C-alpha cells in the first residue's frame, strides 16, 4: 500500500538484512528499524514494533533466516525457534512460520541452510501478500451487494488494526475495503480506537488516510450505539487464531462487537488467512492461550504534544492495579462467515476442515 503516495511495506529485506516499521511510533513518526539478528527480531515481536498475526509470522521467519546465517547447526536453529515462539503466545502464525522455516532448513546440509532459510522467509512474505489480495477479492462481493441494496456509502466497522501494517501488504480485514475503494464504491469506515494500545486510532486511521478511504475514529464503546441507530452495514475484523469449530480469537473487545452485531442484525465477518486456522483446538474460550500484557499499557498512554514532542502520561490513580488481557474469543455462533483466500466459508467445523492447508 502507500504512504504519501509511495508504495510501502511494514517489512522488507535487502542484502541479507531485515527492516521493519516501528509501529510504536505511528501515527506521529514513520521510523524504519533494522533487525540484524534473531534476538532483535524477537525483541521487535515481543515489544510490538511489529504486530498482527501475519506480520508476526513473516518477521519471525526472517528471524530464523538471520539465525541460520550465523549458526546453522541443529542446536542453534532449534534454540532460535524456541526463543521466537515464546515472544507472543496467542497468534498461531508465529509458530507456524517458525516451524515451516525450521523444517525446510534442517532438511538441508549445513552449508546450504542459510540460503534455504532466507528463501523460505522470502516465500512466506510474498505468499502473505497474495493471500491478503485474495481475501480482498473474496470479500469485495459482500461490499458490492450492500452497495447495490441501498444508496449512500457502505458503512463498515472494524476493530483494532487488521490492515497492511498487520501483514506484509493489503491487510486482512482492510483488503476488501481497499479493493472496494479502488473500484469506486463509496465507503464510510468506523474505526474503533481499540484500547489500550489504540491500534485503530493510531494505525488503521493512519493507513486509511494515506489511501484516501473516508473514515471516522470512534471510542470503543460507541459501536453498539451506532448499530442500534442503523449506521453500520457490516463488521469486518481480523483474527489471531481460529479453532476447528470456528471460534475466533482477536484483539480484546471483538467479542463485544460481535454481540452487538448479532443483537442488531448486522453481518459480522472475520478475515482469516488459512495460516491462522488452528485445527488442533476446538473450544476457543477454554483452549486458546490469552496473552496478558503489561499493566502499564492500560495505566499510561503516549501521544504528541502541541509542540510536536512524544510524551507518555499516566491515566489512572497511583497505586491502582490494572489487568491487560490482549485478546478475547468470539464464539462461532456469532460469526456470519470467514473471508479466506480460498473463499467465504461458514463458521463451522466441516467448512473449516475442508479448507486446503497452507504451505508448510
């Protein structure tokens, strides 16, 4: 996608090096950071320089490639895989990508492992671009049908950031929006701020603005009200893990949007690359590990002053405890359907198991 009219990706490689956009600095500062070894990649994932399940996976794949360039022994690669997988527990793409690179690399003689790991990381990144473009193509008819049914813009609500900043390009939930906008379909996107890290307000709004997509940032608690007033035609969200029966784990607050959508008859779609499907789990509420992030993300907030300086301020009384579960689980019964690179499928086990498994 574009930033100031220039094609941009949040992750790129050049001459054996890896570079990422430090998303902690957005929307106020665009800063590209080099990641020179596996430890730096793990830090970038754990501290959310990069975030979003597909991007985490692709970045971790490059972390394995960087490790193979320094230590391609079995022990070195397996230790790196364990370190990377421990960076964040919820998004299934992380382990999927790490294990895919590890499997390919260990199958080669040691002198060829660095090249094999790098090639596999590059393949994972480019496949992600194609997957997300296909999600956009399969989601576009949903938006087109709404546009034909009524005058005015199609009003879409999205939560967190499932845009190109969460992937290698296009995004998942935003891919149908970008394709609809390119096709000339009028849109109005309601952007949940998504506390506590404000990925909607800081990231989704930033990328929609650079693409010229009309949007409005709303407080997280406003979505249900807008649905009651008939001001939301469609909800599209991303996901970090989907179980075999169709329970969808996504950024905290998604479950509440799904409940409001069901109560008001608003279609609720989840954009899901098949690499995010975890057929080893069934009951998402009981089985998906939910990451508990630092309390400081709730008690403090960072913004830009009138003078242009970045500043962190405290929101809560000194001494007040804070809990920070990063994700929740939306049961399959609340999901209208999954928009995948293979088409739109029902939120049930038979449909999900019928999907072709991703490479690796």
